[in-house]
C-alpha cells in the first residue's frame, strides 16, 4: 500500500490519513480516514449532552477497577468525550439500591473521577454492601429528568461502563424503551442514545443480559434506538483504541444532510461502513448527524492521478451551510 499525499486539508479536521493500492483485477482501492469537527479552529460542540456512567458496584471493583487498564480506559473516554459537549461531559457513578448514584457534575477531570470512584467505593463497608442490589434505572431516570425535562437538551448520549450485573434488568430495559420512544423521532432520530461498554469474560451473566438487550432492540427498533454495543474484558484490556474508535462512530456532530462525494476518477463502489455494504453511488450520506470519525473505502476502475473529496453539510448549530474540499494525489 502507498500513502495518499493530501492538499488543502480543512483546519476543522483533527486528523486526515489515507492510502491506496492496486487490486489483482487492476482496479484501485483508496482508503480515507478523517475526523471532522476536531480541528484547532473549529467549535468542537456536537450539539449533544454527553454523559459517562460508571458502574461502581462491588463486582465491578473486584473485576475491573483494580485493573489499571480499565482505569486507563475511563481516563481516555473522558478526554475523548469532553470536547464534544459545550459544557463538558457529565459523570455519574451508580451502585446500590440504598445509594443508587452520585453525580460528579460536568467538567470532571480524569483524576477527579478516579479519586471520587475510590472514595465512593470506600464509603460502603462490607456490612452495608451485604444484601444490597445493584441498580441502573435510577441513574438513567435522573439523567433524563435533568437534561431532557429540565434543561430541554435536543440530544443526549449516554455511555455506560458496566459488567451488566443489574438487579433491575426489567426496569433498565423499560427505561431505555420508554425514553427512546418518547424522545426519538423521524425529525430527531438520536434524541437519546445509549452505548454500553461491557466488562467481563465471555458468557458472564451480566454480559448475557446486554447481549439479549442488544438483540431485542436491534430487531424491534432498527435504527430507532441506537443502543448497547459492548466489548468484553479481553478487548478492554488489550485494545482500548478499538473502544475509542467505536465511540467516535457513535457520538455525532450536529450536521444535517451530510454527504461525502468523490471526484477525479471512475468510481465503481464506495463502502458504507454504517450500512456495512458496497454502494455504486460515488457519494456517502449520513442521517442524524455526522460521525466524529469517518473511514471509507472507494474502488476506482482505473488509477486516478488525483482524487477530490467534498464534504457538505448544514451546521445545525450555526444555521449555515458548509462545504469542505480537499485533494489527495496517488503518488
């Protein structure tokens, strides 16, 4: 593979990389990856209130938080997600029925969250924990009440890091369905979104619940409630970047009618990662906002000397149309 030589990369991009190769049948495959909305001259707001919820149950402490890699994951999540919320992401700790959650507020630094997590765990003696049950629905209710009902936020993205061992599974599922049906619509398909990062070994009881929930929501509400993609412990410990990349695909910029077009050669196919299929139209489009990180494969029938990429969208926050053009030479 050879690298693309870029020109005129927009300052709104925090990164832009690419490569190309000649396939066995003589076609040319171009791979482009870039992150719009993260450059030094741009406003990083995604038009979304972002919330990070950390399971602070005893099982999570034993299974996960004594593992330095999971703490590293939490720190990287906070650093990644903070710029995409105007007033900083909110962080919650959730736990037992008699003390269901603690709201750490917005602009929570990684150091503060780790410190508060340890303090929250230490406040509960073994006798206080004995017989108590881990609950998650109360924290979901509080987030929705504060951000949707009181603040009137247009969109809320909730990331929950957990082992899935909830004693209120029915209430959690009911809350997700209730709020999804209430706040997601054709006009605003991502009024509220849930993303679970599951911690635990394959086959663990909690992760089985997340699997069932994921399957049910995908079957009954395809594209309506984007919810519950999770990674097992092996992924958390071995490949943190994969989880951050997944979050980049899930958090979206407040961009309407977003398209990416390709010029400069005879385009045979474009791979749409969101739909997981090859398209014959030399253009990608996104509904419900523009992904923070975009990766696309384009197949040309011949080798173009240069390819031009045109990213167009309407900035819903600024109420303005945006067209960003940049080029790449196949050297």
